[in-house]
């Protein structure tokens, strides 16, 4: 990729990748780190596009980084709870801050692969074939993951103090 193309790629997809990573991790600072690393890897490995769309490729990189970091942290021990970020961010745009926090907390209770599939489908309206390619599944398995994640999220949000 040329520098201009990479800049356009970043301008077009950085917010989407950040939002995806933030919902995956539940942490804005970790999502920012994953977003930065995603674009570094996309730039370095631009000739290795393995899925149908650039957006799905970026989401695949972000998800893989998230999984790798979780594995690393699991080896190190329990994570310390991150203090709330006082700067304005995606949560301010959402309007209903408490409800957004409840949804993010409920998302964190889903298995990581289910959460990734659900986010790709619901937030970015990706086709099941693209989700399947990004997650290493069959299209039918991707459809099932999204359905089950929606059902589990609805169940979690239906509980007391839920979303």
C-alpha cells in the first residue's frame, strides 16, 4: 500500500476498528492500543489480505490481537480494573451512558468469538460469509454464533439491573 492509500484506509476504518475493539475489550485504552497495532500490522502485511473485505481483514487483525493479549494476561495473572477514562469518547456519543455501560458489561460475559461475530454483524452489517472468513468458521457456524450471542445478550439484558 502506498502512504496515501494507507492514510485513506486509516481515515475510513479507524473509528470502526476502535469501536469494535472497545466492545470486544470493554476498555477504551486497550481498544486504542489494539486499533493502533491493527493498523501497524495492516501496513506491514498489506500484501497478505486473506479475507474478502478490508474492513473484515482489519477486524480479524484486531480480534486476533485481543485474543493474543488475553492469553498473555492470563499467564501473568489477574488484571487490575482500569479506572474510568475522563476524556470524551464513543460513550459520550451514545447518549445513554448507563445503558451503554450495561450493554458493554453484558457483552463481556459472552464468549469472545460469539462477541466478535455479533459485533461484526450488528455493528457493521457484515455478511455471514465475511464474518466466517474473518473468524475461521463456516458461514452456517457464523450465523449460529450470531444468533446464540443475540439470545444470550437478550437474556443478560433481561435480568435485574440489565441493559
